[in-house]
C-alpha cells in the first residue's frame, strides 16, 4: 500500500495554484488544479485542507467566469454549486479559511452586481485580515473593496483602498493586470470627483501596460474606459472615437465585452442627437445579447429605446428604474433619470421632466447615504 501524501505538501501546491489564479494565468492554474485534485485522492485525511481546496475551486471558477464569460462548464460544477459546497462545511470556519470564505463570497456577490451584499461580506472578511500574512493577498482585499465602493460611489473610501492596493502591485511585475485594473478604479474615482484631467493619464497608462503585455481584453477595456471618461467630460467626439476603437477590438477579439461597449457608444450618440445611428448599435447590441447572457445590459438597451424613440415609453422607463432600485444601483438611476428628464424637458413636457429630476436628486441622496454601509 502506497504511503499517503502529507496534507501540508498539498496545501503548498494549493497556495501555488492560488498564486496563478491571482495572476490570471489560466494555463498554469489549470495544471496545478489538476495536480491538486490528483494528490487529494492519495492524501492523508485533513478536513481543513479539503475546505481550502473547495474554496480555491470556487475562486478558480470566478476567475474563468471573469475572463471567459459564457463558456460552457463541461463536467465542472457551476459557481452556484461550488457556493453550496463551501457554505456547508462540516465544522465552523475560523481564521484564514473563514477569511477566504467571506472574501470569495463577496467577490461572487460583486459579480452578480449585488454591491451592498458584496461590501457586507468584505467587511466581515476584514475582521479576519490579521490572519493574512501574504502581502499580495492584502492587496487583493484592498482592490476588491475599492472596486465595490467605487460602484456604490463611495469615492473617498474607494480611493483610500485602491491606493493601498496599487502601492503593493506596482512592486510585483507579475501582477500587471491588477495594476491596470487599479488604474481603472483610480481614474473612475477621479471622474466621479469631476477631475477628468486627472483621470485620463491613468487610463492612458493602463492602455500602455495592456499593449505591452498584448492583452486584448484589457486593451479593449482601457479604450472603453477612456471613451467613458471623455463622455462624462462632455467631449462627444473623442468619446465616440474611442468607443468605436473599443468596439473594433471587441468584435475581433473580445466578443463578450461588445454589449457593454455598444451600450456606451449608443448612449453617447443618443445624447448627441444622433439617434438613428445610435439605434443601429442598439439593435446590434440586443442581437449579440440574444446569443449570450447579459440581462443587465439588455435592460440598459431597452432603457435607451424607451427614452430616445419618437414616442417616449414612460411606463417602461419607470419599470427599468425600479429594476435598478431593487439592486441599489443608485448611480445608474441618477444617470438614466437625468437622460429621461432632459428628453422630456427638450420637448417641453416639464411636469414629466421635473418628476425625473426629482429621481435624480433622490438617487444622489441615496449615494451620499451610502446605504448605511458604515457600521461601527
């Protein structure tokens, strides 16, 4: 009978696997995952190690869902099935395992656009952060927290965390993708501060890094973010130019990103009064969504159709704003309601315009309240 493999040896290999996940190195992560699964069959009994393995399977799939959305799972369990596995452990988790369980669950909720839920899990994970000794893992925590607070428009809190993350990533060349993503968050926060001149250099640096590592996805995302920044500053011409560059890369190399790019392009064109051209891109976006799962962007395209077609569909607009309200997406409510108000105002329907402007003010108040995210 062969001797059982020490669980400590398998644990070291899982650590290496996690390192590859954090670097978005899919081939290396896949190889190490397969090796770990083979070793576990011959490993001495260790329930903590098996929980650690389940957590890493969950994190591995989150990586794949981010980099390769819509790809078939094959024989692998879905993220939802993996979630059930890690949330029904045979004993109460403590220390580092508890941290990973809470942190990864927060990442899952963030991917579902449940930002308040995500921040709740991150706050719980933060209580276990003293058990984390790895510098890169601390950077991961600060990055994910900053990302979530950015989407909730808690700009100062987001900037506090993202600068801590970037300070670590910049000293580790293997984490260039996280450096790029950190620059995105910093630029997004500057946009929210309306310091567009400070946002663009960070986005241009991100584009430069993405081109250096020849990563098509992050080249496209960089171009998209540059376009969004120009759109927010009111430079429609430069915004459309960069949206079209992002669309070209997305069509050729990153098709799953195309709905997001086409939505931004369509909205900018609508606001610029080029609705006929915009509606061609809206139709392309909706056709693309039919073949892939993008419910959120489908709702956004339907919003554009409801607002900017010849006869405004006020009921549909209210239905879509209710959808965003359920998800606490106050920033989307503010932007969408503002567009609806401007359309009604331009056609001298001042009562409807005033109603939507009130929704803008309410959304701004909700953003400032932060959904009571701070609990001490």
